[in-house]
């Protein structure tokens, strides 16, 4: 109950590790360390998140979901370009 109350008052962001794993990031560093040690900050690979988003939208009508999938595609293309550029920069 106390943990629920404490977590309910926290702000969380999302962190993307360099290997493409996404992880919740509490605003307080001490809480991050505590939750990490307890195994409560599950990391999820980016491609698994995308697959889940696609699966959740599969039965939605095109007029409701197509724009969202196109936006996701544009963002993934931009992200892929940034990663490609960084790999090229580090290989020079």
C-alpha cells in the first residue's frame, strides 16, 4: 500500500538504451535504483513494442489507425537514419 502511494506520486519518463531496449525511468534517482534492484523496471526491446502496437491496432478500421501507423513509420525511419548516421560516425 505504501509502495503504491509512493509510486502514484512519481513522474516517470522513458529511457531508450543504446541497444534499443526501452525502460521506464522514475524522476527520482533513488527510486530508480530501488525499483531496478527489485526487478520492477522491465526493459522491453523496441521491436517488441512496435509489434505490440501493430497487434493492438490490427482490428481497428483503417480510417482510425492508418494515420497512426504512418506516423509511427515516419518516426521509425527518422530513428533508423539517426542510428545509421551514428554507426557511420563511430566507424570513421
